[in-house]
C-alpha cells in the first residue's frame, strides 16, 4: 500500500493517517476491542507494528506519523526500487492474494529489481527466510500461490540423491500481470 501511495503522490515521504491507511489496507476493527480503548488505538497498533518491522528491514524510515521509503535511497537511483504495476490493483490481485502472497510478491519485485538479470532472480528459501523474517513454510506456500496464479515462473534444480538438499537455488522470473478470466 505504501508503494501504491508513493506511485500516486510521486513522493518518497508520507504523512500517515493511521485510520485511513488501515482502512485502505483492509483492516476492520472487531466489535469487541479487548485491550484497545477505541478503533483509532486498534488501527494505530496494527499499522505501527507493521511499520516498525519494515523499518527493521531497512525498507522505510519511520517516525510516528511520518514514513520515508528508503529503497531508492539505498540504491542511489532516482526512482523507487519496488514498483508495483498498476495492473496489480486494476486486475484485482490486491483482493485475491493471501497476505503472505502479497508480502512475498513485494519481495519478488524487490529481488527482481536488484537482479542484474531482471526479470530473473534467484535466492534460496533459507536465505529469504533469514533476510525477511518469514518461515520456510510461509515462503513455500506464498511462492506456490504466486506461481499458480501465473505471477511468477519458478525453475527448480533437479534434486540428486543421496542428499536432496544439495541443489541450486530456484530461479524466479517475474511475469506480466494479466486480467483474470471470470469463473462461471
């Protein structure tokens, strides 16, 4: 969502309204707020936690109420490193992908943009797990979801016995997003 707002505004820095950002991200406050005093506090905590994580990965600079997207600063390029195609929203991928697939899609875009062989890139799932703080199972499930939906192509090295773990990292290729056919 931050990338989308950046693309819409053309700015790498954003002033945050936690409630409206949470709404744009699809958060709904439960009827019973539990430990939260009100909906604003609930939304603030949800967004604040996510932003702190992104700051920890060096993707953003975050101070309460303000975000600077830092991917373009890291590379020294004038344009952002992660550019989400408008088709992502236009064709409904933002609504149809699971949250883990959305996160891995961003990682795929980031890795592909950094690759010298764009749109191809490679990294082992073990490395991705360590770099991005996600479990191997989550990465596998999300990559499979992206592959099934035709968003990425995966080339896998053949496992060779006796140690099937001794194989090269998968090669991924970003595929242009396509309008999905309606199911009857």
